[in-house]
């Protein structure tokens, strides 16, 4: 067996090949372009890399063009955690020395000695990876939108509380197009108080509102013309300009989130697992796409449901030493999947009577809300693993069987 280690960087990469005895066979310094990738593939072919007998590769990342090139064919690529690679480095040297060629050699030796303890990158389909890109981008855009909305809310509290009062009754508040249109029309409370009923109705119509325009315009007009404290006029104008600059960023974030959501809605239903995942209570297209993005469609990725539960952070972990033993929640997990799991569990409470009963039962035995949600997610994701493995749709009676006494 020959093993390859690659220490990647932004512009250049270091490659090392070792044999079963740990002897260094070759090392190269390649560039991050097509010529460098070609040199790497030629080096691997020179030492016996083929479609039938590919050389396994270790690298400290799971994305990028270099990883895409290595994943062609049946070659196994192992994404090694940089913290784990640093611990392996200390096994061979106590001087704490470090170099890029030396790191490539360490990565190759990790596969030589402990390849059984590391998992290769999952063999997901191209459609599955495309959905993962879109779902993660859409989730990031939502987080970015919320962060900008929080910044805008903090700024409005300093000089424009009337706007917050006017938009308080709307779902999503500052992220709604009506709120953004009104802030553009009146960036300061002084200008907002001068808006006429006709101008308010026109702003609501530009934002796309169809119903209740007159009543809403009257309500907003009364709020804007109420008695509010004001900053000095010059300071108020300066804060209005700052608000408009922040509003441009928020509007771009809202547009990006909407466009990415549409892209997910177009791509996800085409996946073979979409029908099974959408049969589960509490899962819509966006949330199911996020879960698929983290779980993947490689059915051999997890040996059993327990592995997936540990990866999602829903199952508890036991820490025991001597006479001390504690069972706590997991801190090392897939944060994106764990976040989607809490949303899934919360949404399933109204969509499934069995899920709601399971949650209530956990609360009755003393679990806090978060612990009960996590326990419900642990059960639901185990059921999802079973359904995906056996290609079955969700069945309420099978997932949450009703006790005979309760039925009676």
C-alpha cells in the first residue's frame, strides 16, 4: 500500500507519498492550478494509482477544487481534522518544529497507521452535493439577514422608536418589504411625521401589499404622528443616513435569502430522498434540504442509526473516570444539523400527535424544554435513518405506537 498526504494552502500545496514501512517515496511542491493538479495526478499514477487500485489521500479540508479533482473515480479522500493532525505531529517530534513538507508527511503517516480510525469523504451524488451548497448558503443568508436586522433595530432604538412601534405587529418586522419601503421614504422620525395618508398608501403598494392598505396606512400615520422624543436635528439626519446605508445591506440580504430559497425549492424535489423526507411531520422543503445537506445521500456513510445520532449531537454522551460518571449532551457535533434538528422537533409538535405526546412525556419526567426537544429529535432522526435505509415513508402509527391502556 502507498499513502498520500497533502498539506494544502491558498496558492501552493505540498505532497508526500509513503509506503507500508513509512519510507518516504516522493515529495512534490505543486501550484493551485490546472498544471499543479495534473502534476499531482501524474505523480500518483507513477506510483501505481489506478481505477482498480487507487491511492488513498489525506488532506485537512473537505472542499475546494483540489478535493474535487482527488474525488474523481473511486479514490478515497480522508479529511483530517487539523487539531488531530497537530497531535499526530507531536508523536514524531518533541521540538515542536513545523514545516509544510513535514505536515504532508504526517498526513500520509496518519493513513498508514490509523486509516481504520478515520472515515473517507462520503460518496454523495452530484445532485446531493448541489443541494448541500444551496441549503447551506440559504441558511447562511438567513443568519446574515437576521444579524443585519438586529443591527438596524439597535440603530432605530437610538433615534427612531416610532418605526419599531409601527412595525411591531408585522411578522419578520424589519425584514418585510413594507418596512424597508417605509424606511426609505422616511429615514428620520421628523420626515415620517410629515408623510400623508396618500404617501403611506403608495409606499405599501410599492412593497407589494394587496389588502388592508387604507387601514394600515391610517394606523402607521397615527404612530408616526404621536408624541416621541427626538435627537437634535443634525444628529437625527446623520443617523438617518447611517440607517439608509444599513438598509441597503439588509435589502440585499433579504433578496439573496429569497433567491436561494427559490433555488432550493427547485432542486430538492428532484432528489430521490425528497419524498421520504417530506413524509415526516414538521419537515418542509427548506428544512428537509438542510438535513439532507448534512446527512448526505451515501447510505454507507453511517454504520447504524447511533452513528447518525452522535453526528447530529442528539444522543447523550457518557464521561466516566474512576468513581465519577456523568451523562451530558454532546458538544462536538455537526452544528448545522443540530440546529435544523431543534427546528424540526419544534415544528413536529403541531404536525404529529405522537411527537407531541413524546415531548409532553419527557417534560413530565423532569426534562427542560431544550432536553425534551433534543430527545424528540434523537428519536425522529433515528426513524429517518431507518426509512432512508429501507426506502419507506413515515408512518405515524409505527413511529409512535399508542399504548393499549391509552387507547382504551
